[in-house]
């Protein structure tokens, strides 16, 4: 797998990990923040911006249900494929 280039890809990788290995779905900004800390990565200044950039790429989507009365998100199928393909488009 390639090394993630920047906070947008790191956000996607942490979201993927939260869903795939920690069973956290949907996930919130707080979950992502904890994920960055556990990965020993600095938390981006504006995680919401990184989420929105991933939504624009089709890698994340807003969940229909909220989590703790806050917005929550899911990794899309194309987001999973992007991660599983080593951060490269097919």
C-alpha cells in the first residue's frame, strides 16, 4: 500500500479502519479524532473539511442516522475499493 498523501487520505484510512476493524459504523468527528490519536497522527485542524473532500471524491457519505445527536458518516463502496487497491484508482 502507498503511504497516504495528506490529511484527506489519512481521514479516509482511519474511517475505513474504524468501520472494518473496530466495528464503529457510522462514525463521528469524535471517532475520527480518537482514531488519529490512536494512530499517533496529528489531528487535522478541520476534520469536517477533510470529510467533505472525501465526500466530493465519493469515498464517504453522510449516514441517514445521527450518532450522539451529531452528523455521522459511512465509507462508500468506492472508498473501500480505493483503500483496498492501495490508495489508487483501478
